[in-house]
C-alpha cells in the first residue's frame, strides 16, 4: 500500500511529539526509613532503554530543591543538606541516602533521560523517616483468681511517639499462636492448663518493630498442679515410710522374743 505525500508529511510532523512523550507512574512510591540508617529510592520495574542522565529533586514544605545530577557515571550533589550522604547506582536511577535525619522526610522526584531520544521517565517517591521503636513495657493487673481460673488485664506501652505506633497482641502456647484485636490493652481469662503459655506485645511503625513478652505462670499460682504434686508427695511418703515402719516393727518383735527366751532359760 503506497503512502501519499500528505501522509508522509503528517508522520514527519508527529514524530518529534512521539519522541518527547513523558512516561509517568500512577502514584508516588512510599519509602520508609529509620534515623541514622540508609534507604534507597529506585524504580519498581527495570527501564527498557539505556539511561543517559538523571536529574533528582527534593520537595520539602512546598519548596522544590535541586538535589543531585547523574551524568557520565558521576553523581553531583546539589543540596548542602545531603552533602556526603548520597550515592547512586544502576546508571543513577537508584539513589541511596545514608545517615537519615528527620528533616529528610519529604517528596523526591527523578527525571530519567533515555539514550538516543528526548524521552524521559518521571518517578516520584514519598520518604518518611521514623525514630527507632523502643522495647515496650508490659504491666499486669490481676482481677480475679481461683483454682480454676486466672483473670487479668495486660497493658502495653512504649516510650516514644504514640501517634506513629501500632500495637498488637499474640498468645503463644505449645507452638500455636492466637492473635488478639489490636490495641494497647487486653483482658484475659485462662484455665490452669493454659498458664504455661506466653503473651507477646508487638509495637511497630512502618519502618521498625519491637516486642516484649510475659508468662501467666509468673503470676497465676498453679493451685490445681500444686494439689496434684502434694497428693503424689503424700503417696511417696507412704511408700517410703511403710517399709521402714514394718522393718522397725519386725526388729522390735524379734528383740522382745529373744529377751523372753533368755528369761525362761534362767
């Protein structure tokens, strides 16, 4: 099929526009980091063409800053806040931020220019930097106790910003785990056969987590178990004492008989 002159002209006019199409992701990639540690900002899928250069920007409090440029296999840092704290690999498409600070929280963009074209791939990231989670503390409040039940309340807390934390509970018994509804406090009713389990409180934010545990056997007395042990102890005492008493009675009897015989012989 032949192409007319007017169609060729239209294709020539459209070609530059096709080469400058910008490929954008649907939404920003969420990245979480911890203070003093490192994170990387990178595309979730590999690029189809080789990269010529990458321009990174940082947006904080509504202000856009030029962060860094990657050209000729070299990263040039443009923002003093990140001096000596940035590295790049994968042709500059992955940016590493070391020794994170709370002020590094913000939005980051990368404009990636592909070789041989003016086509660019625009990526955006949202970085949130958190403080490490501290080990939580569990407090127990006894409500009622009997030989058949142990009722108590457990409170879990961590000495850090509560707005960024979530709490969850887990009961572990003989290798099995039973989850509880999320929250800082749970109420528990246990029978003696479950007193040898363990309760775990998990505290976490999107970047870190810590846990603590408490065992009911530490504060639920083993009444039923103690009764069983005492019963067994009594039987053991009987089994040990009875032979001794029998032997002593036999010895006394023999002594009496011998003494009487001696008297009769006189």
